[in-house]
């Protein structure tokens, strides 16, 4: 998927948080192509999915940063 961190533990930690190729692909399809492993872990931990991102866009938020998407998720936007 294009990730080659200097520390292999970074990949293990990401997988432990549920970041797998399918999740990475789903966020890429939603328009978030260049996220770091840290950003991917945060998004996953906060429940950000492709469906949630689509709902954010449908409500007129445009294309917010991944941090903004996480904040919206934390605030309970459905």
C-alpha cells in the first residue's frame, strides 16, 4: 500500500489498531490518499469510515482535513 516505515513496529501497531489494506483503500477512495500511519490509526480509533466521510461531504462540509473529520466524528455527527 506504499508504506515502508523505518520501524517495523509501526506497521504492527497500525495493524493492531485495525489499519489494514482494506481500511487504507477505503479512505483513499474517499479522497484521503496521503495519510500517515499515525493519521490512519487515529482515524480508525475514532471510528472514521468511508461511509462517515461521505455523510460529512453530503452535509456540505466539502473535503475537510482528516483532523476535522475526526473532530466531527467525536462530536457525534451522524
